[in-house]
C-alpha cells in the first residue's frame, strides 16, 4: 500500500465517525485539512473532504490563502476543478499580499491552470497585488508563448470569429 493511500484510509475512517471538525485550522499556519490537502496535491483527500458536505471550500489561512490559491500555486488542475465544481470558491480571493489564484498560477507559469481559471469567466484580470502588479501582466508572459489563452472561451471555441488577440501580445 502506497503512503498516500494509507493517509486516505485514515482520513476516511476519521470522517466516517462524523465527529471530526473538517474546518479545524492548525495553530501554526491556520491551514484547514482542505488547505493542507490542496497544498500537498492530494486529490483523493480533497475529494473525501469535499464529499462530506461540511467543509468550507473557501476557508482562508493566516496568510489569507484559500485552498484554491494553494492548488493554483501548485499547478494542480484536478484539485482546481474539484474546488470550482463546488460553486463555493471565490476565484478572485486575495491573500495578504494581494495575490489571487490567477496571479499565483501565472507567476509559477502554470499555463493550463491560468486557462482553467480564465475559462470560469469570473476572474478579474485587472486585480492588483499590494505593490500594484497586475495578474494580467504575469498571464501575458504565459500568453506570449500561447496567445489563444487570452481569448474568451467562446472565441477559442470559434476560431473563425473576428478576434484580433490571436497574435502574440506585445509586452512592454
């Protein structure tokens, strides 16, 4: 049995008791079990926790990060999809430094995650962090390698549409 499957088994046993506070945060960082699982890229445990129906999918830790922020920074598409499917996460949630899931994913060059977040149609690409940097600036660095990522989903679905952003964006 691989280590992660042992963890899943233990988490399942604990959750099955119905006595576990799935939203309890650790003292040091304020991370909930969902945040820890997202941070550790453990899709199975994220799924178990979400399936309880009691977990706060948008909980913030002491740094202001949500499970979606952690998954975006880690580049974990599968966990992001699970979190987005709950309909209970804010794709524009900012941590204490003003970083959003989009800016974290763009900073780490997780192109597929940036695309996934943009495809929600809810991301504010003009949001700024505490020093005034725009998430869109980091996203455009990725877009310069894959220009269609900046197109709205409807435009990507219709390549014959009159859409001028199909050329590589010019960076300052």
